[in-house]
C-alpha cells in the first residue's frame, strides 16, 4: 500500500487500473504484495526496490528466467493471446513481448503447441 501511495500516477486512473490488473494476473495469493507490482512503480521508490532485493536473496539468473517465462505464459494465456493486453499487464512493449515469446518458445496463439510457426 505504501508503494502505491508514494507513486505519482502520471497515467492517472488508467495506469492504476493496469497496475492492479497486472498485480492480480501475476500474483498467486489473496493479497497483492510489492513483488506483484510493475517495475515502474518500484523504480519510483528506491526503498521499495531495496526491500525486494533483500527479500529474495540467492536467486540465480536461471531462476529469474524461469519465473519470467512462467509469468509471461500465464498472462498470455489469461488474456487469450491478446499481445497488446499482455504487454500492458507485464509492463513491457509489444516488441519485447514478441522477443520473449520467441526466446521462451511460448506459442503466440493460445491452444497451439509451442514452437509452431505462428507469426502474424
């Protein structure tokens, strides 16, 4: 809550709405915590970013890549393949989303096997 209150919200209600949608999509608990918030919010509050770094010591880059892959896949499935919505919920551009879908071999259309040629 502290992190949400300290943020300036330059995008007003729409930015807040996207932030909450993202947190709900990424979280797997009943409570949204600071780890579920987009990086832009955390970068605005250095104290919050520091809390996250100390809360998850010892994570390797492989662990982080696995978390990223699973998160992208979950969000992509939740929005039924809508790349624009997935990018907004994840806080990344559509081009970055395409790169990550290709990198992690995630099907670009829900229901298609991974690795299938599905470029649109």
